């Protein structure tokens, strides 16, 4: 199939038969690989593929494959490119006018040199076309990104122990008098494997294409049986991913009680891997405080006492909540004060840096050596907020010193990821 001229260095596109075969019959954990190729197809070639793929939406029984076909069709229907930009495999994006002089450089390359300061987005969900993603990074001056997998399973809610725990938690919600538990359970189930779900293999594929720019974190569901966890950890090891993303609220485990937590942290100790865990409320049905209690920062204290040498990044500073913004910030800062291996990212809660009381409290507790810039990309785009806006807002912050800004934007993450 014919490719657009805005992509350089990529292998030739498969033919239509190969694309259809892969989308319908590849293992579900190869979710984004072929879909990403579809964004490179010349728009004149897409009508045939759309007509061939459409019937499989109704013939395929595996919901994961159905979702893959869904995002494939969306990709074929939305083929627009970043105006004037070229995407180079392994290097990232450049402006077309600068192509000759920038072929060997990556996003933010204008910052390179003796005074180079990295800007690292430590919290990215890679759910956008490569050209759009790297275009946004370049516009913001972001030099590196940490992309995250999400190992969640809708069938978990049918396990008796999880179902009962959810029922008990939901009974304490005010909403339980208006919405029956079974209806809420359906919402929870639907949220656990969305059309944009990202697997460990997906993350490894992205990193393989842009090894100088991206760092990959896999994910493992610790509520599963030990054999499953062992297999996932071995997969993450073979894929050479840098860390592991955990979502206690939607993977249905309490870190202080989980039977597999030592297995995970022993693996991280042996491999030098980083753990990044969601804290605060979750999205969708997990906005309900009662359903997100597993993501409370305090649950990590027993683990941190046993593993003081494994870096643990607590995402969203314990503060993510639509209804109670900043919900567990105080608890997170106290945990960070006790344990030097605790870091925190500001993904989706960058507004914390605009609160004078918060800035002062961070200086007194965890300090700015362990605060990491993160955006939760592409979430900001849904609110009309660009990555450039988030970076420039932090750079213009009057509450932070210039040294603190540099640490947050990239120096802390560069140290953690061993970026020289």
C-alpha cells in the first residue's frame, strides 16, 4: 500500500490482505502495531480497507479483537497529519522546512548543547497517532517520554472475592441508593478494557521504534494468581521495559495485603526496575472515593519498609479526584518524608504547583528532588490543553525557583532513568 510522504525511515506498508489478516487474527496483545501503520497509509487507499474491515466488527467474538478493529477503522477515517511536519523512525518529528538540518535529532533538539536541560514527561498513555504525539512533544520542547501499559481485565469483576469487595464498598456510596449495584458493576467492567487499552507488547513496539526518546513501563495485575504474575514479569523482562505500572483501584489489590507484592518488588530489586503506581481516585466509576480506596498512598508503607532500595513513583501526587481535588496529598507527602525512595509525579494535577501552601509543604516534606513532571497524555487534549501550555505554565511559575523548575521538568526523571 502507498504511504504518505510525511513518514521517513519506516518499512514498507503491508498489503491490504496482510493488514486485514493481522487485525483479525493476531494475538490481542499486538493491539496497536498494525493500527499505527494505518496512520501512514495514503488517504486514497483507505476506502477499500474500510469496506473490508467493517464486516468483522459483527463477525468477531473476542471483544479485544473487536476493539482492535474499531480503533483500526477510526484510524482509517482520521488520516490527517500535523501540518508541515515529518516523522522520522527512531528520531521523532521535525518541521518540514528544517528537515535537512534536523534529520538526526529528536523532539526538543533546539535545546541541545552545552546548556541542554531535558524535559521529560513521566506519565504518558500512548493512544494517539505517532505523528500527533511527537508533534505535541516537539511543540512543548519535551525531549523524552515514559509510556505506560495498563493490565486490567473486565472478567476480574466476576471473581467472587472482588465482586463482594466492590459490592461492600459501593454500599457505602450515596449513589448506591440511586443506581443499583449491577448497573455500577457494568460501568466498572466496561472501563477495564477500553478501545485504547495498551499492552506490554504495544509499549515495547513503541520503544523499539523510538529508542532514544521513549522509555517503556509494562504493567502486571497483582490480583491474579502467582503463575500469571510470574509470566507477566518474565514478559516485561524479555521486552526490556524499564519499569512497571500498577493501578491498585482497577487491578483490585491493596499493596499492604497483596500476596504477589514481594514477588514484584524482588523482581524490581534484581533488575533495577522502577514501580509507578496510581494514587488518588480513578477515572469513570472509580471517581467514587469508596471504590478507589486501594489507591491510598498509606497502603504502600509496609512495602516501602521492606524495599527501601526500589524506586516507587506515586502518580498524581495522591491528589487526583474530580470531587475532592488534592484528596490524599498530605498523606503522600508524609510517606515521601519517611522514605527516600518515594517519588511523585504531577500528571493531571499540575495545578498543585500554583498553590503556595502546597509548594511550601513539598519543600518541608518530600522536597523538589523527587517531584516529576507528567501530563497523563493524551488526557489534557480532551480539555483543550496542549503539552506546550503545561510546560510553559511550569516554566513561568513564580512560586518555584529556577532550580526547582529544572528538577521537576527533567533533571529528577533523568537521574531516575539514567539519562545522560
